[in-house]
C-alpha cells in the first residue's frame, strides 16, 4: 500500500504559481505541467458551455439549450481547482443547484440519484416513466457523489460551511439510494463485477459513513468493497476489463480509495495495489507506436483511441503529455467527446495517481518495448460461466487481442454488442494512422485465441445459421475510398480459412449512406461470413495477418 501524503493540495498550490518539487522524481517531471494543461484545456472548453445565469453547464450535445447535471458537477470541481475570479462562487451555485435537483422520495428506486438535466419532468409521473439508464441513471449517484467527496477533500477552504453541510446531506441520501441497488432486482445490474460503479458505490458509501459516524454505512461500504477486491484478486484484473472509457473510470475511483480512505479501510489498504496492477496490465497491452490499448475490450466506445476520447487517454495525457497520448489536438472533435468534461477530476488526482504507475509501465507508455504475448483472465459473475481467457499478441505495428467466454447473454454483461469487442486487431498504416478490425459480438460462447499474426475463432455452440461479422476501419485519406474485398483494406494482408463459406459479403456502415449506420461514431466496412447451407461443422474461422 503506497500513500503519498505530501501530494495533498500540491496541485491547487501549483496552479497559483507556487513551485513544488514533491513529484519531480516521479515519471519524469511532467505530471504537474501535464495535469495543469489538462485542467485548463478542459475548463476553457467547458467555459464556452457555461450558463452563469442558470448555474449549470448547457448540454455538451447542445440540445436546444437544455442543461446537464453530471458535466456541471465535474465543471464545478474544475472551477475550484482553477479558482480564478469568481470561480469558487460559481462552483457553489452549481453544487446547490445539483443538490436541489436530487431525487428526494425515499421510497422510490431512484432516491438520492441526481437529475439527468434540470428541465426534465418529474421521474415517476404518468407522463415520465422511471426507466433505468434512460429517465434516470443509477450510476450518476456515483459520478456526482465521488465528485462531491473530491471537492470536500481537496477544496474545503473554498466551500462555505452551509454548502459543505448540504453536500454531506446529499451524500447521505445518495448512499442510502445506492443501497437499494441489487444486481438482478428491479432491472438493476449492479453486481460487484460491474467494476466502475461498484468501486464508486463502495467509496461514496464508505467515505460518507466515516464522515458522518454512520457505522452501518461505513460497514456497507467496506463489505461491498471487499466483494470487488475478492473478484479482483482472482487474477489481479478488473471484471470490466481493458476499455478506454471504463478502465479510466475505475482507475479514477480506485484513486479515491487509495487517496482518501485510511489504511484501516479495505479500500485504503487495497486501492493503491489495484491501481498498480491494473496499470501494469494496461501497460503490457499498450502499443505506444499505435497509441492504443490492444484488445480485447469489454466495453469500448470506439475502435481507435486516437479518434475517440477515452478517459484512459486523459490519464495518459497527465502521464506522458498530450502530444504523446492518444488525444487529438482538438479533443472536442473526437468521438465520445463529452467525456472531456471529466478532465478536471483526472487532472486534480494526477499528482497522486501517477505515483502509482510503476517504471516499467510508464516506459511502455512512451516506447513500445518489443514483441510479446499477454495472457490473463477476467471474470464477471453472474454472466460468465467461466472466467474469460484473454490472449493478446503485441508487435510494433500489429496487435491482436481476444477473449474466450461462455456467458448467459449476448454482447457481454452490458448486453451491448456495440461496445463488447471480444476479438480485435489493430495495425499501423503508412501515414501513421491506425487500421482496425473487430468481431461483432453475436454469440454467448466464443473460443478466441490470438497468436502470432493470427486470430482463431470458434463458436462451440454455433450451427449452420451462425455468422462471423468483422467490422473494419475505413482507409486513411491516402487509401481507397471503396472497399469490396480484403485486398482493398489498407495496410494489412488478411487470409481467411475455416468451416465458413469462403464467399463473404462486404457492406458499408456510413454517416449518410450504406447498408448500416456508424457504431460509436465510427464509420466502418462490414465483412460478413456465413456457413455453407446445411453445414454440420462447428463454425470456425482462422484469420492470418501480415503488414502490407
Ligand atoms: C524535466 O523538466 C526539465 C525542465 O523543464 C526538462 O529539461 C527535462 O527534460 C525534464 N525531464 C524529464 C525526464 O521529463
Ligand atoms: C414516492 O415513491 C413511492 C414509490 O414509488 C410512491 O408510491 C409515492 O407516491 C411517492 N411519493 C411522492 C410524494 O411522490
Ligand atoms: C434527503 O432525503 C430526505 C428524505 O428522506 C429529504 O427530506 C431531504 O431533503 C434530502 N436531502 C437532500 C439534500 O436532498
Ligand atoms: C464523529 O465522531 C468523531 C469522533 O468521535 C467526532 O470528532 C466527530 O465530530 C463526529 N462527527 C459527526 C458528524 O458526528
Ligand atoms: C444498523 O444496522 C443494525 C443491524 O442491521 C440495525 O439494527 C440498526 O437499526 C441500523 N442502524 C441504523 C441507524 O440504520
Ligand atoms: C523509477 O524511476 C525513477 C525516475 O526515473 C527513479 O528515481 C527510481 O529509482 C525508479 N524506481 C525503480 C524501482 O526502478
Ligand atoms: C512500424 O511502422 C513505422 C511507421 O510506419 C516504421 O517506421 C517502422 O519501421 C515499423 N516497424 C516495424 C517493426 O515494422
Ligand atoms: C479458460 O481456461 C481455463 C483453464 O484452461 C478453462 O478451465 C476455462 O474453461 C476457460 N474459459 C473459457 C471461457 O473458455
Ligand atoms: C483453432 O481453434 C480450434 C478450436 O479451439 C482448434 O481446434 C484449432 O487447432 C486451432 N487452430 C490453430 C491453427 O490454432
Ligand atoms: C441454430 O442456433 C440458433 C441460435 O441458438 C437457433 O435459434 C437455431 O434454431 C439453430 N438452428 C439449427 C438449424 O440448429
Ligand atoms: C453486417 O452485415 C450483415 C449482412 O451481410 C448483416 O446481417 C449484419 O446485420 C451487419 N452487421 C452490422 C453490425 O452492421
């Protein structure tokens, strides 16, 4: 367990121009500068959306001038960190608004949760049904709650006594509301294996219990945290494995465990180790040439980290600098750009968080260490019958990653084939851009093994109606606009064999045309293989890859 006490408050001081060498020996000496850049850049972007009259951020999707709760809370944390002019006053106005809009009916399933947006009708009325993850999002208790704790821990001197008290009341309610969450009951899916909200829930409940001397709440936080830890300890992996977005959220939340919980808490005791281990795994899967974490990805909102904004990339920004991280010069032009709003939280925690990244990992984030293979596993009960076996082959300009699984759902625990990517290939192209291929998740059982230049896929319970659909990147600016066979795919030679019908179909998922629509903001080519009519063989396909 590593605790770096001197990093407390270092960051706000630095913003005010104070010199601080506390971390000058940590990860080169960039962290403070990089974190400051991230804070200021994400804030100046959000400033454009701030509605000072309302005390809320406009929706980042600019939906006819409605506002948004969660991004407003994140922005408030950045206002406190920046503390320029009347920033702190604005932050307090936002916080008050967010809590005024917190759901207050203790008998409703969404008690203690925060509104999605202040203009919304009352959740649970005849005209506005309570639909989990739609009209209310149970994870927002965690997102807003963790933000409140961070503000109370880092900037109490900027918050009036009344506001602090109001935040504590709010955290109390949110913790009670979170205790209503039981995976499999009332459409909820919060099992300990749902890593990112689980880690947040344990933290907010445990922290609030300690702060308010509510021993039941303290115990509830510890108990839930222990379940998350037990699951982690099986193979030192998070159940929600290796996705640019959610590994970032989990790491953010684990940082709260490590930084704000005492060693007497299982969270304080284990948080730092879990971050180290998770970074070590990510480091082994990171390809600094391609600036991407290789597959498989349990829940991804894109296929090339250089083109969608991942929370993990914000953490990388604080570690290696924006230029070396998978972040476009204009982050707000990337896919999934709304997540840039979490920038302030990542920046505030970076001086502490970054000390937990070991040297080997840190160096792999800057320089690809050489061809290697990674084998590990992850486990998401009650969806997985067995732990998912993960194999990834990493080389300088070609990575192949896959996981075998046997689940009771299609599309991973989130039941979302658009985000579950169990078999992924990425390659570097001549212009420095990244090509990719992902197996579209259509089955409950997959045997997938990534080897040197190969990807071996079998549907053990498939039949003659099975299909293998590979979603493939569009070519770079210099490459063919049109793709009708593997030969047209830029930068890679692909060979395909197996029990499939060798004749495949290629269609386009385009922004304004083609057979289908983009997924996760990405346009793509759809290469689909079917089985020969009446085939009695097990569906199987072996792909070979070479750089072209
Ligand atoms: C640390 O900062 C100094 C001055 O800004 C710079 O010259 C040096 O290269 C940096 N070292 C590392 C390891 O980043
Ligand atoms: C509170 O929620 C319960 C359960 O959904 C509902 O029956 C009750 O009418 C609500 N009370 C108010 C004041 O809305
Ligand atoms: C917390 O919930 C209670 C109902 O149990 C409500 O009266 C109170 O206003 C809520 N507090 C906040 C800060 O929303
Ligand atoms: C909680 O208990 C501690 C130690 O007994 C005490 O100092 C503190 O004031 C209490 N806090 C609250 C909110 O009751
Ligand atoms: C705490 O938990 C105990 C045991 O479950 C229960 O008897 C007690 O009423 C709880 N106290 C509070 C304040 O909720
Ligand atoms: C890690 O790197 C830092 C800075 O380069 C160095 O001071 C430290 O000794 C290294 N730690 C280990 C365990 O190698
Ligand atoms: C990888 O690609 C880069 C950029 O195209 C090239 O300079 C390098 O030689 C390639 N490395 C290997 C091992 O193919
Ligand atoms: C993963 O590998 C283990 C050990 O070889 C095996 O028992 C398990 O069934 C495999 N899991 C899957 C989902 O194939
Ligand atoms: C591909 O996987 C299947 C099923 O596990 C196995 O029978 C076959 O030997 C593998 N082929 C190669 C080339 O690894
Ligand atoms: C093939 O599998 C699908 C999905 O499990 C099933 O619905 C279908 O009936 C099966 N078809 C045949 C011919 O066995
Ligand atoms: C891919 O194309 C096949 C037809 O070839 C179609 O059935 C399938 O729905 C498409 N999948 C996606 C994700 O676009």
